[in-house]
C-alpha cells in the first residue's frame, strides 16, 4: 500500500477515536514498525504488506487509547530516549522546563548532590546526570513496578543511585540531611476524582497520579523531606497541575522553611512548577 494513503487513513481513524495528535501518532507508529524516522517516511513510496499488518495492529491499540510510548517502548525526554511501558508514568515534555531550571541552579557547582523524589522512569534524574556529569544523583521511587523501569534506564548511568523509598518517609536518605544542593520532584498531584484522559486513567500507575482531595497531600510530606535534606541555600523544584499555580506556592510559603518562592510556566505558558530556596536550618 502507498505510504501516503496508509498514513492518511490511519490519521483519520485516530482522529475519530479522539487522539489529540492523530497524524503525528500515525507517523511515529509507522516509523517504529519500519525502523526509520518520521523524516524517513518522506522518501518512502510503498509499505510492505507484513509491515502494514503490524502497523494496523498497533493502530488498533492506539485507537483504544493505549499510550503511544507503550506501543513504541520509548519516550523522548530532552537529550535522552527512555524505556517505558506498563507500570511506569510516561514522562511529558512539560517536565523538561523543570529540568532546565534545575540545571541552571546547578551551574558552577562541580559535584552537586541532587535528589529526585518519585523518579518514575528516571527522566529528571537521568537528564540531570547526563547534562551535568559531575552530579551525584539519588533517584527515589516507591512503586515496585516503576522502579524496575528506573533501574533499566539508569543502567547507563552508574553514578546515579536508584533506591526504593517513599518521599514522605521521615527517615528517607537521613544520612544526607542538610547536605543536598537540589531536591526536585514530579510528584502525584492529580486531585482525587478529577477527570483525566483515558490514556492516563487506564495506563499511568495510580501511585504516580493521585494526590488526595486537593492533589497536594503527597507534596505536604515532600516538603518536610526536602526541608530536612537541603542545605541552607539549597534549591527545591516541584511540578504541579495547571490549576495549582497559586495553591502550591502558598503551601510552600506556609511551610516556613523556604524563601524565594516562585512559580514558573512550561513551554506552553501554563503554570507548571514551583521553586524555592532552603532558608535557615530548622526542624520543620
């Protein structure tokens, strides 16, 4: 079948299924099947029958809202391509802005100590380790399924310490208390009962999504952990939902251990993450 016809039919089907980026998804799936890039499809005239059949099977799953990244097994994030699949949160492009901010804070520090709480696929932790090679990064994940994806992705980064743990645990990484330069997290922040797309509701792990009635229950525990781990002057960065651009900064200010609280947009201009600096040491 002609490539152009196959893609046009596929994009139309995905659009009818409610997929947000039907043409892009169709092209990425076909490129995956053929072992080429989206650009490579431009010079392709016909698609072999066996490849078309594999493409049709993947298309059926995508139309049923299986995440694109689960079908290809890969998720691009900044300069990395991460292995993902059932049981781990698929990293989103919006989170790349948080990593960019983190790297700016680490600039000039030769061997900074970084903690990524709720690391999932390892997107944030591994990007920091990749782009600031001197970093000592500790990637924490409590979900026993998700952490296997973390370990697989971190295999190429022997300096990254992957450990099981709950970001709200008062004893987590207690040997690092008061010494950490940066704590960063994309925690579960979706309010209980909120409506989310089928791709998310059916396939992202619940532990990575739900954050209590206002979406900030886990963050409250995270703040206690961050306050304990950070050295005075150390930085904190937390991703949040679009609607939490006022609530999360207010929560951080009310905690009492942080100064210079600010909120930042992602690349689309939506409120996306809150940052702060550790004030004087306390037992807060």
